[in-house]
C-alpha cells in the first residue's frame, strides 16, 4: 500500500483546498471596497454608527442595508447578526424620486455588546443600480 501523500490527486486536492481558502480570504477582506455595497460602505456604517464592528459584521450590516433598500416594503425590518455580540435592524422608508433616481430614507439600529445606537440616512440608486448615500 502506497503513501497517500505520494498520490498526485491527493496533492492536487490539498493544493486546491489551500488556494481556495487563501483566495476567499482575499475576496472577503476586499469586499467592502467593491461591489454593490461599495458606496454604502462609506455611509452610516463607516461613521460613528459602525464603530466597534469587525469587518465581517460591517459587511453584514451593509448587506442588510442593500437588502432593505432594494427588496423590503416600507417599514419592514431587515435584521442581521454579526460576530462578537453584534446585530442590527434596517428599516426602509417610502421610495421617492430625485432627479430621476429612486431614493429611500432608512434607519439602521446597531447593537454592539448590549449597547444600542441608531441613525438615519437617505440613499439613491445610481445608473448602475448601486445604492449611494446622499451627502
């Protein structure tokens, strides 16, 4: 019986698993700077409201904002659960139009280690379909 480490398909499988893990870590760490949440990552979660959130929890908070703005009915809660005792609720307002763009006001409450903070903002969907906070 041969050594499993000498098996070519075993080595290839290990290489694949290792490289997949390394690459997925790279994608996760860069995900706040690119994609549908890139502009919202500079909104409420980037400021005082997001202080104390780890990067993975920030990603979940931004994803919840995108989901609420894109898919939720007015007043419907979109909840998220992060790591290290973090969670939040995003509640979108009624859609309205500004200069041909669909906009929505929304509130975001974040709970970190039992401490609650909330804030409100307005975001508009740009030509690429990406939600962009109004400054």
